C-alpha cells in the first residue's frame, strides 16, 4: 500500500472531515473504480460559475467522458505522469496526481510537481489542488494539502512552493493553515513557502 493511502491531519489544524460508513477522506491513486464519481465531479466543475474551471478538467481525454476503456487509458496516462524517465514536452515536469476520496466518492484532486520550471516558480508552484463544488467549505482542501506534504517530502522536496490568486482568500487560508509563509506577489499570484515536515 503506498505511503499516501492514509489520512494525515496535523494536530494544530482545526479540520473537520466528513465520515460516512466509517470511511474517512484520504488521498489515493487515481482509479477506474471512481469513474462515475470523477465524471460527476468534472460536470460540477464545468457548471461552477464561482471559480474558473481547473486545468485538469480540460485535460481529460474527451473519449474518457463516455467510454470506460478510454477512461481506463486516461487513468493510466495520469499515473504515468509521475515517471521521472518518461518523455514529455519541455514545459511539462513529472507530477504525482492523487484523488481525495471518501469511499466511492471522488471529492477532489491534488497534484505534486516533482520540480519546477522558471514559469512554474512564478505562477504554478509544487502543489495544486481542487475540491469539487459540492464538497467545498467542509475542510477538504486544508486536509488534502496536509496529507500531501509528507508525500512531497518523500519526493525529495525540502519545502513546497504554493501559489494562489490574490482574490482567492479561501486558498490563502488553506495554505496558511498548513504553515504557509507568504513570500511575495508575482502578477496576480501570491506565493508561499510551505514546510513539508
């Protein structure tokens, strides 16, 4: 079982997680088992008018939205993105994508970039996360990030750079609740260093 298949909540974080049927939300590898819930989340992101559609939603292969075999291929592609030796475009870096799930419900998605390019240092950062609209304001983003930090450390990061829009006060609170220290603003982005240990 991968080390990240556990729930990590730092004792200092006031995090409330929903628990149903004795299941607690946790980070897991993407899996075809959650296809129906993943596709429902994609629809929620498309319909959400409060926030821009996350980039990963538009990165889903169109056939994967309707075909089970294509969805399995999509999951395989996402899992392969963490392979350091895989060929990729110059701008793309190895990335570990995980889903925040509770039972059969995919509640969110988180990606940890193993290293950064100069453009990612300005506006992308090491860790990005998205909580599906129906699961927001329940503490999932804070808990997801807390669970991801030990994984980032296991990938060799000494600290994680996180960025968020100047206007995204919810993300600012999530980052700061996980020990984020404000560095500066680059354009419309706030940048933070977050300890991974």
